[in-house]
């Protein structure tokens, strides 16, 4: 599974989740691509990543993609 994410998320949340999934599903091979949002948008558009885990900001929010909110760290 090819996962695109930003560098901060790659070193925190995403790497932790991938580690747990890899232990549970040993036959799945994970590839992380950690780069800036503009590059992630292009990689997703060109289908070079299967899943994108990133903040919904800028060009990513304006594209033809559907987003599912997994976590909201803003408190009211």
C-alpha cells in the first residue's frame, strides 16, 4: 500500500499506525511518501499513492477528491 503524507504526520501518527497494521497484517507491504502538500496532490492525481493522510489545506482541499475526516484536533 502506497501512502502519501506530510513529513510531520509521517514521523508521528502515520508511522505508528503503519507499524501496528504491519504487525497485524504481515503480508501487506507499506510504502510511505512524505512530502509537501503540492507534491502529494500531484502524486494522488497521478495515482502514485493509494491513500493520502494529510491536513485538508490549500490545493488538496480544492481538488476533485473526496475527504473523510479521521481526526479533528481543534477543540471548541
